[in-house]
C-alpha cells in the first residue's frame, strides 16, 4: 500500500519488484472480479424511490461475505484476514 510504505517506488529497493507485482496483481484481479455497476445504480434508485429501504444496503458477494465475517469473527481474526488479503504487514 503506497500510503503505508515510504519509497515504495524506489527502484533501488529490494522490494521494488515484489511491490510492482502485487500492485499489478491487485489491479488485474480487481477488474476481473468487479461486479456489474448497473446493480449498484438499480439499488441506489430503489433506495431513493422506495419508502421502506434498509438503513444499510450491501451490494455484491464480496461485500456480503465481508459483512458476515465481520459480524461472526472476533475483531483480531477479522483484522488478520483483511491484512492478509490486502498484503498489509501486522506491525
């Protein structure tokens, strides 16, 4: 994560190639797994036009899984899972 690591783009760093590979992988996987934006638009329209919509609206299978895990798992375990999947060290 560019916000967490100083000089992540320093070509002299021994982690430069690893960082670039992770970023490339994240971008390609994100674009492959991205849902249909029309679902989001339809949900927003139903919220605007509806009378009895939920306070929170979860759209997409990844958001549903994340929400469920967050509710079921202790925070520390959930945090470790998130850190693992987004490649953040647990320092």
